[in-house]
């Protein structure tokens, strides 16, 4: 009987048994969030790890996961934690919206548990939690509750587009639909959690992005991309537009004790809820900028990077706090200066975010006691959370985004 898929029924039916047999012998069974070896799975652990693993590799997540589990062993602990504590635990893991969703999601989960006595038991129940999409919900249902659930994350998409030679653009919804239909067809009703775990493991360890180990793969006999010798042509993804760039000064506003002014970023926006130096938007830089980036300097032979003349300059906005600081500095005829004579290097730090590259140049200004008190009062009057801390203390006690840490490295 013909199928809607490119493989025969025999191939489709043999997919799961082959994958599970491979996983049993060759898969990873000791990751701290895996629940396939217990009869009493913990959905909290799966939810937490799945959020951390979005766009982040296992080796990076491991120490963060361990710290979270030590400090917040249950969803109730996470829900009750202060945002600053969570931000400090998350600092450096990137994609900070995930941390905010985690905090919000923990509160939503505790509300569900208080009302129903348990974690959500359905896909719809999990998808109602902040930051949980269909694949994460499928992972939690299948691995965290040992019920039937399907996942279709980045690893699964890579394996499936290769195995079935699906050449549609994976950013398009028609391709997503095709992939979901295929994974649903392949996922066994029994053991869907084990299957999900095995799929993720295979994508991470065998069918990797640039060097798939096809000779070790249990799917090589009927993998269409392998048959064509075109493994790395899949998944097909529309070429991204080059990222725009944004240039800012990072202001080291110091008091006479060497303490630096830190601002908590507004919730909505980049680094929401984390702490940073005040930033000052630099209108435009053309030509060349010095960049502290070893890869680029190796390419260019020195520390100068040409900013392409057609490179779009990312428009930015000051936060209220930065407006206050800017106006106050202007009013007091103070301006931040290059920090090249201090311990810091004043060449820009290049920091790449999802939508743009950010060049941050450290600039310093020292305030006397009266001035430090004045600016503190002005910011507090606008209900802005601030802190005066030296760089070492700030790194230990505040949740700083990676770009801020880079400035002091
Ligand atoms: S044969 Fe190669 S390309 Fe195909 S699924 Fe296996 S590892 Fe991936």
C-alpha cells in the first residue's frame, strides 16, 4: 500500500525498533535529567532541562542544571525564588527570555498543582505554560510523565530531513507540518519517551550538524540523504540576511571608592531583569572599528575590522535610566572617556545576539561623593533599581549578561 511518506511501510515500521536498539547499547543513560530509567518520572526535571537545552548544548547546560537543582529542587522552590536569584543562576546561559519564562512558568505550574493536586497531564495543559511550545510539551508528556507524546526539536528535524530527504525549507510551516506528520508516524505508542530520548541522543551524537557518523548509524541502510551522499545538504534553511550591527558605549561610572554604577534592565527588552553598565548609543561608526575578537583579528591580521559600508546600523533606544544618566552627565558637563589607561582595554567587545551584533566600548567617568549621591537620588526618584558594586562583587552577586562579564575579562 502506498504511503504519504517517501519510505516503504517496512522502513517506517522498522525505524523505532532500530533506533531503540541502538539507544540501549550506545545512547547516553546518565544525563542528570533523564527519566527513562525510573518508574516515577519527575516532570519538573524534564521541563527545567528542556528549557535549558533550547538552543544550548548538553555540556553547557550540565553545570547550570546542577546549580538550579541544588538551589531549587522543586517547582515550588523555583516559583518562590526572587527574580534576582534566578537571574544570577542563569547568567551566562544566554537567551534570557527563557529564564523569565521559567520563573513565570514555575508560578503557573504551582497554581495548577495547588488547584488540581498535580502537574498538567495533557499537551494543552503544558502548552499553556509560559515558554512551552508543542515540542517541549511533547517531551515533558513523554519523558516526564511516561505518557504518549511526540517531539520535533532541532535534533529530530535534522535526523528526519536527512533520513527522508525532505528538501523543503525548515523555517516554512509546510515543512514543519510534513516533519511533524512523519515523526508522529514513527513514534511508537509504547515507549514514546524512550523514543524521544533516543532521537535527541542520535541527533546530538551521531547525526550531527557538520560531521554525521553515518557508518555507525542504525538508519544508514535506508537514509535517503546518505544514499545520495548529501547528508549535510539537509536540513534546508533559507539563507539568513546578514545581521545588523549596533554600537554603544558601556559607561563605567565610578565613585571615589572604585564602586561602579549598575542598572537593572527593564523587563521588556534585551537582558530583561539582568544588570548591566549604563549604555550610551553611539550614533554611527563608519570605516573601521577596533575589535577585541581573536577570530576576526586572525582573519584581518590586526585588530581592525572593516564595517561593511552597506551594513545596517541597528537603531536603539535609551532606557529611562540611561536617559536620566545621559542628561545628568550633560548638565554637569561630565563625559565618559576612553579607559585605555586603566586595567581595561578600550577596544570594543563584539557580542552577537540573535538579531544583531553589538559592539560595546567601555568608557569611564569618576564622580565625587556629591555627584554620586545626586545621580543615585535621580535614579531612585524614577524607581530604577541600581547598585554600586565593584566588578568582582557584581559578578558574584548580580545576574550579569555574558557581554558585561566579557568587558571585565
Ligand atoms: S545515515 Fe547519516 S545522515 Fe542518515 S540519519 Fe544516519 S547519521 Fe544521519
